[in-house]
C-alpha cells in the first residue's frame, strides 16, 4: 500500500492498515509453501520429491486458489486488535493528534 503521508488513509483507514497489513515476507512464506505443495517440488516432510520433475507434476494438475487474507483471518486480526491492542500504531499513528 502506498500513501503520501500520515493522514492519507484517515483514522479508520490507519486502523485497518495497521491491523491487516503485513510485510511482504509474511504472506510470501505461506504462498511459497502452498505453491511448492501444489507443484509437487517437496513432499510432506519438506524434502524434494523423487516422483519426477516438478514441471511434469505441475502440468498434470488442475488449478488451485491460494487464499491469503480470508474473511476468517481478517476477522481474527480485527478482534485481536480490538481486544488485545495488537498492531496499534504499527505502521501509522492512529490518533490525529500531532
């Protein structure tokens, strides 16, 4: 997300950015694991698969959806933010005070 300054999102926007946003490394780790499993590069123990080339395995697959910020994950993050205060002011200060 790109913004030009502290007040670009407004107070509610800053709340949601601080609550839901993650550094790119966080979803990337999960996506890479899912993609490797889909392609067949690794078995369940994390070792390289010995059943042929990953490309062969990939070409035999149908399609798959990779979900990252599902409604359940978003709701959990919002509830944790409201109850425990997790993520407050993480990226942007949430109060409009200077």
